[in-house]
C-alpha cells in the first residue's frame, strides 16, 4: 500500500474494529504486542505490530518489545514519528523495520538514535528477488531494486523465519547470558511457521495453477507460495494501491475476471483500505459467487499473534478455493 487518503483507511479500520469488537474487549483495541521484562533487559522497537509479535515471541520475558504502529487505522506509509517514538528507539538495542520504502519514518528514527541501536531491515534480510541487499549503515530505507519486488515481505514465511533468527542473534549479542533462551524461543516460533507452510503446501497440492484476483499486491508472496496465479491486471492493483482510479479498460478487464465459467476462484481484498474500485470489484465477486477473502497489512483489532493472524488468512483462502 502506498499513498492514499487516510480517511479511507480509517473507514476500513472502523469496519474491522466493529467486526472484531468482542475480541477487542478482551485483547484491547490496537494494543501493542509487547513483553515486559525486568529493568535492564534489552529493548526492541518495531515499526508495526506484525513485527512486534515476531519480536515478542523471540524475546519472551527476557527483553521488552514495543511496536510503534499498533492501531489498524495507522498507515505505515503516512505515519509521522513522534518524540516518544524517537525516545523509544534511542533506548532500544534493536529496531525492526520493513524497509523498501514501506515505513520510511524508521530512517529518521535511526538517524537520531546513533550507533547504539542495530537496524534489522526485513526487506533487505529477505533476499527475495529484486530485494535491495544489505541494509545501509545509515539506517536509510532502500527502495527495491526490481519492479518485481513486493514490499509486503511479512507475507513470505521464510523471510519471517529468517527474521526470528536475526532478532535472536541481535538480542543474544546484547545479552549473551540469555542467548540460548532467545534461540530456543525463535525455534519454537519457527515451528509454528512450519505448520503454516504445511497448510500453504497443501493448498498448492490441491489447487496449483488456480487463478485469483487481488485489489492490492499485499498477499503476493502467499499467493505465489500456494501455487496460485495472480490474474490481476497490474495496472488495476497499482492504481488501487496508489489510491487512484484505474483506466476504464483495466477495470472492465478486472471485472470480466469475476464473471463467466472461467472466472477466478477468489478475490483477495485488503480490508484496511477501500474505495470505489474495491467496492465495485467486491460487489461483482459476491454477485458472481466468487469468494471474497479479506487480508490486512497490520493486525486487525484484537489480534496480537502473527501465527494466529496468518493462519486465519491462510485458512480462509483454503476454504475459498475448496468451494465447488
């Protein structure tokens, strides 16, 4: 997701919050996934709650974790860092940022933090085709080096596993006495990811080559891992991602994918954004009997666990594809 009207995300977030109100009462709407360790423990700051959840799983009770963005209404592209964010990063041993232009505010925070804070640039860490390679020492976010690169790297499960190991290594460097604990926590977290990867592999076995359509390229790596074909005209997803209207011909082509005997098997919609194009595609899918699968970029209200969140999305995708 790139530049778009914040009001659109706020409206979409309100829908998500309403749908998960019961869970939010228990877990706390927009609550930061964090651990509270004793004073003197290493501190980790992450740009989003998604990465905060991964860090918290690795940290356990031996480090503290704070996610800067933990409200579904906040857009990482548009977020402006605050003085309290800068203070948190200045005290942190590690800052986890997506990179690739997704959360550029992190570069400003790193510039102010100095050498005390180590940066983990997840896009650079991913090693995915078109990724930018090693993160710069200045902390500045690197843009992707290939148009095929998808900045939403947390939808790539091997990258998330790599991130868990890197967080464990950085925390172990700061706190050698607890390094074995961090490594064990990372291994436990990755076992949960292995379960997700097995489910994705099962989707690929049952539905390899099935065509799907997306409103935005958010779940691109998940679609590829599941052996599915993203039939979306690139100009459509690019326009929606930028908050603009696609050309009429592109919209017509996208709508045709939802009709007829050769229609796509599912429409994946970013539930945290909306607009006329997304609404039109969603209504067309529902009218044609094409399952609509909601995905999000950050946690919906009431969600604080990466494996649970991603497992829910993968499960909904599998159920949609299994429909006759």
